[in-house]
C-alpha cells in the first residue's frame, strides 16, 4: 500500500495561507520538487528547448507570495517559468497545453475564503496529476534528496510573462459554443465571486452577443468568495429576478465550477446540469458509452432519469479528480459533481464553469426552451446535506455512537430507496453528512442526531 499523503489532499495542497503547508518555504520546496519531477518525466521538453512550467493563480492576496516562492523553486532547478497571471483553473490547464509547457501550476483555494490558499498541479496534457507523481513530489519535499542539485550560471531557469494567456482562454472557451449560434437577445447575470473569472466569463458572453449584468468582478485580494459566487447562490437568484434575466451564472473563486439560476430565480445545481446535458447527449448519440460519471453525493433521482433514457451512471468517490480518472479509464465523455464541477471531455481536461454554462446556453438556444423547463427532465429525491465544522478529523469509528446512529438511519431510509453517506471533507475542517430518502422529516431527525453526536465530540 502507498504511504498516506502528508500535504496533498483531494485537490492539491490547501490550507490557511502562511501556515504550513501553505507557506513560502514549502511552496519553494514544492517548486523545486515539481521542477525536478517534470524535468525527468521526459528528457526532451515539449517545446524542444528548456523545460517550462506555467504558473497561474486566482485573485487572493497571498497569491503573490506563493507565486514568487514557487517560481523561485522552479527556476533554481533549471526550468523556465511562464507567468500567466490571474486565470481560471481550466484556463491554466488549457494554457499548459496551448503553450506546450511540461506542466502547469495554479495557486488557488477554489471556493475557500480568501485567507486560505492552495497549489494544484497539471501534467503536460492538462490533466491533474496521477497519485504516484504527487507521491513522488511529496517524497522529494520531505526527504531532501534534491538539495544537492543546484544548477549554476546559465543553467538557472528564466521567467517570462505571457501577455496573451487570457485571450487564448477566451478563444478556447468560445470555440466550445457552436459557430452557427449566437446569444443575441439572451440576458445573463454573472457573478464572478471576485475571483479568477472576473475578466474571462463576461468577455466571452459579451462577444457571443449576450446582454450581461456582471457582479463579483472587482477583486481586491480579500473579497474572493465573500458573500457572493457559487458559495452564496441566493445572490445570483435575486439578481436574475431583478434584471428579468434568462440565466444566472455563479462561479467559485477559480471558476472550475458553476451553479446556475433559471429565469424564475430558481437555483440549478450540478445534478440538474448533469441531467440536462446527459439526456441531451443521449438523444444526440454523443454520450460515450451512454454513461454519465458522477460522485456518491449526486441525487438518486439522477440515476432514475438516466436509466429511463437508456443510459447509466457510474459513481465515484467525491472529488472531480476521481470523476476525471474514471472518465479517462473508460473513455467516457461527461462527468461532474453536484457542487458544479463539470467535465465535458470534448472540450476540457478539468472542470470548467464557463464551458459548462455555454453548454447549457447551447441547449437552451437550440431547443428554444427556458432553463426552468429543461430542468423538469428529472425528479429529485429529498436529500439533506449537513456540514459540521470539526477541530480534528478523528475516525468516525472512534466517535462514540456515531456509526450506530448511521446504521439506524440506514435501516430506516434504505428500504425506501434512500441512503446515508458520512465523510470528512478533503479540503476543509468539516464532517459532511448526506442523507437521502422519500420522507424529509425522517431525514431531519437522523441528521440532527448524527451531527449532534459529532459536534459533541470533535466539533469546534
């Protein structure tokens, strides 16, 4: 069995900025280790010259500190750095491929508050790293095995700033929307969460002809995700009603996810998006293997709708990396999470909130159907998700009575098609409880009891 990871979580390295492991010191070590690993994966760089690594970031204040530290580590190993500035995570993945770099690094904590930050890595193909490569980078960080590798003189790397990275991503995203369609006459409200999409999403929608109303596009380093974006979707729903818009788009800080709002001001989450997109693709014959990949968090009603259309769902553990890995293993073309991470493999190698929104707009325009009507294609089972902030992630079997309560809850909801899922978040100090079944009162009862038992023992 592989050793448990020490700093890599379910989505790269993440934590409070300037507190281990998200410090300048560890970032420098990560830069050195990553440069060494990618330099040795392929002896010949993709650009045929010196090996190069793209570095992008979101709009957090601490991004400057980490960007400088990581770049210093990369350069010290004789690898060049290509700075692309603030850009959505999928934009960094695309730029890595477009610029023929050997790897990509994005500095972001995604949907977390501004005082957190993180570091994600992409391979030369734009996909997130395999576990064995992450393990190798970690081992080098902690072992010190590369301390004696010190290029000197003209062997040290050089850093350059790429001025057209944003433009490249904008054109790439527009290419996912059919040439014969425009968004003329479509009114869209956009909330960029004061994050990495504050320029790209409004620009793409505007260039495709939409009338747009933009919010969350004034980042100051400390307001990312604050009372806005996909973490606070009630804001976009209110603005859609105010502007009588056809659609609302809410990103998280690095715009690899999206939540939508229909023309009535009703929230459309990742499960809704997957249902609409998968059923459309089944009808068009473009859903590879007639299979949708989703996580264990998605609503059971999604399975029923896809099965009724002649398709199937494969479920994975939580995390878009798990979804993508399953898609790659079997050649599937669509996958996602309830939280709004969507992977359309025809267009992208990772979750892309802008491409996802464009696919929903494509379906709305081509069918001349409002989003509220499209969302009626499936029926959601009652589901309750509760988060409990914890001071430590003690195994649930060591918490008195918690697993017994879970077993009792399962015994009541499972015979009627329900389920119970309890896990710790991979990116935040939280225990997450999902309970699903036909009776909302029963869900409330068990959620209250299970969460109370967790709070009593490890709650903040």
